[in-house]
C-alpha cells in the first residue's frame, strides 16, 4: 500500500481536502497529545492545545514551508508554542483546578506551588541579564523559537546565535547560583 508523504497530504489539505486533514490528524493525534501533555500535565488542556493546533493549520493561520524542515518537526513546534501559550493563559486565571479521583488528587498542590515559585524566580533572574541576553532567553525558552528562527529574526549568523544563547544561559546560571548561596 502506497502512503502519501506528510507534505503532500498537507498541500492537499490546504486545497480543501478534508480527507487529507483527517489522514494527518489520525497519524499525529497521539504524538501531539503526548507532546502537549509533557507541557500541560493535564488531559483537558492538552486536548485544547491539540484542537487549537489543528484549527490554526486548517484555517491557514500557520504555514508549512518544505524548505525549512520536516512536517513532523513543524507541527511539533506549533504544538509546543500552543502549549506554552495555553500555560500562560492558565497562569493568568485566578482559579486553581484540582481534580479528585478516589479520594486522591491528580497533581499535588505543593508541586504546583513550587513550580510556580521556581518559574517566578527564573523570570526574576532573567530580568537581571543584559537586554540582548534577555531577548535570547525569551525567544528560546518562552516563545519556543529554534536557533535558526532566531538567527533569521535577528539577522545574525547561526553560530553567533548559538554562542550568545550559551553565554546567556551561563550568565543566568551564575545569577541563580548566586541567589542560592
């Protein structure tokens, strides 16, 4: 049985072929859910992320370029960005959801509190970096851009971007280590 490549299915889907969308969805559904769940640690949020990803793709709000890489890498990047956006939106919500099962909880509240405190400490440490280092950390870790995307966006050679990111991470470690002492 001959199967079509992801790229050709994508192009057919962009031409309005719902069967191509369905084929891509069936192929990537589990992978994307698992990948989103690594970020959200929540079934409901992961489902929302996946729905958002497919809506963006179907409605043409994101566009795949075969010259820039594989379809699978592209769709995982979109999923990661959507998951991070979802977490940012959830973080702004004042309520905390705790699902109860058999008298226990899905996720200990203490862990959630510690993760939020840690994220806050990292954000504070990032704010102490030089402005150019702050920008790189923001683009890599909070916006989820690849080094190549950053290189293109900032109009810098890829090697320079890699070196500057490494330097920014080292500076960030020094700031965080200095606080722990």
